[in-house]
């Protein structure tokens, strides 16, 4: 016998399961009813955000939308019951509201619902073209979340921005400490690797198609580091002006630390012969642990760059300079609008020329640079694909292999919009003069 939808708040879990099966959502009975024990009242309070986010985390867009429509039908039929309980039909989007208004929560009162004079908490207006809400235009530029309308008895319209992109500065601090420690550990491993540099007389440079074909350019490696510095300044400027700078910096630290930790393993596992006769590299033995730590601190404080006077040997597989240049390029192009073609072109030119200069200086084998580029780009794309789709919530492998990723990204719902604003407030005296 078909269920009556007029008194949903009195439904039990079994009746909710029956309704799901009747509506064609039988595959979610175990998740919603068995695991999370949804009864009729909790079903009425369910929103699209609940379906998309944890702990439910549905991933099939068609199912999410169809189930949301079915829930709204129930909410409309049981509106009187919801109002008696102090609730309102949540997630009831006005017809014609564009996806761009997602991420904004607003509420209002009155029998006519929300009119065209509503404003967001940041002063942005939501306007309707007619009185029946047949079309809204959003000028907020916010791109994630959803609009919720709630009815209140005080006759006022209230609205607030959904906190779907929490900066979580404390996590950013943890990621900074993580990359700081990884760089220190990398410096120490480089000292150990220096002790194991193969003798050039016994192990001459390996055959390399690029190094054997292109004459060495003495100043090329310094130019590669200059390309890295320019990319670094570009990213720092973007980081300063980006609205979600805390998330960006946390991701950079997480990815950079992970790649360099992997680099520690590869350069410690296998010591390649010196790539060129011009490199005065020989095995160097340090007296004790304290002397090794001092040498590691020297490398650490100089960021491992020849421009700061640091000279290292044996850390070939894979190229740390390529990792840094490529990672910065990908962050610059990912977190700037697609219309910034000039910035993207400059970033890619710096990346590619930086790689060329590393090889032209004969400081690394071609395989060192290729592996560094491949690992960096794959890890960047893998990380952002998981973060943007929130697929890691349903993947045990992701939680096992990337526990730090799951920790850092658990409260970031979807892609980070590229929004910019001036980070500093006006001085008090300027506010007084303007006011």
C-alpha cells in the first residue's frame, strides 16, 4: 500500500525506507535508514547540502537532484507541520535561481516569501525580475554552497553566508610546521647522501641524450633559480590577495612537503654518479652527528640554492629545483582566473625555461628532471581532483594513503573560487577622514 505523504513527520524508519523504494532510491535505504536511522521528521529536515556532504556524501548528481526534488515535494505538502515544529522547508530554492548563488544562505518572512530587496551579509543584493520569484540574478560571485529560505515571525529578512570554505588557520599552521620539518629532514638526508657520492674515476657520468647533445651553459643553473624566484614572488602576490589564502597556503605546504619527503626516499635509496666532469663532487665524511646537523642547517637556511652559496652533491634523483618551479607554476595557474592569459603564459614560460636551464647547466640528468616534473604534476592533479570532487570521502584508499590530505580537506566543500580582495583594513584616521 502506497504511503500517505500528508503526515510525514510521524513516519518511522521503516516507512522512510518504503518511501525511498517507491521513489526509486532503494539503493540508499541502507545508508539513510540502517546506518543513519532517518525517520519522517529528520527526512523533512534533510537538505541538498546534507546529501552532498559528510556523513552521507552522495556522489551521483542525478540521484542528488532527483532526491532533492522529492524532498521538496514532501516539505511543501507538510509545510504546516514544519512551521508548528519551528522549522521551514529547508533547501527550498526559488524557481529560476542560478547555480551561482550557491553558498549563500538567506531567510525572510511574510506570506509572499523572499522578495527582490534581499541582501547578502556582504552587502550584495539578490534581485528578482518579478513578484513570483521567476528569476534571480546573483552578483555575489560566490560559487559553492546553496540557498536556504527560512520563514520567521518577526517580519524581517535575515541572511548569512554559508561557511563552506572555513580558513581553519590552525590547520594551515600545522601544514607549515610539516613542510618546515620535511625541509629540515631533506637537508639532513642530503648530508648523508654527500658521504656516498660515487667516485668519478670509478663511476663516470652516465650516458644522457640531452647532456651529451647540448653544451653546458655555465650561468644556466643560476637562471633556473631566478625563474623559481620570479614564480615564488608571483605566487606570494596571489596568496596575499586571494580571499582563501589560508587554504591555498595549506595545500602548497602539504603538497610540497609530501613531494620532498618522497625525494628523500629516492635520493637516499640510489646514489647516481655525478652528471658532469665540471662538478667538483667527491664523497665527504663528516666527523660526528653534530657536524652533520650543522651542515644540514646551512643547507636548510640557504634553501638549497646556489644563489645563497649552498653547494650540494649526490642529491640527483629527483630534481628539487624542478619540483619547486613546477609546483609554483601549477598553483599560479590554478588559483588565478582563466581569463588571466598573460599571467598563465608567463608562469608556464618560467616553468619550461627553468627546466631547460637546469639541464643546460648539466646539474641533473634528464631522468631527474622528467621524474620530478611527472611526480609533481600528478600529485598536484590527484590532490585537487580529490579535493574538488570530495571523492576521498568515499575512498578508503585515499584515507589510507593520504591521511593528512583527508585531515586538511575535510571541511573544504568543493572547488575553491578565485576571489580576491585587499587583505588590509584602512587605518583608523583614514576611516575618520572618509567618514
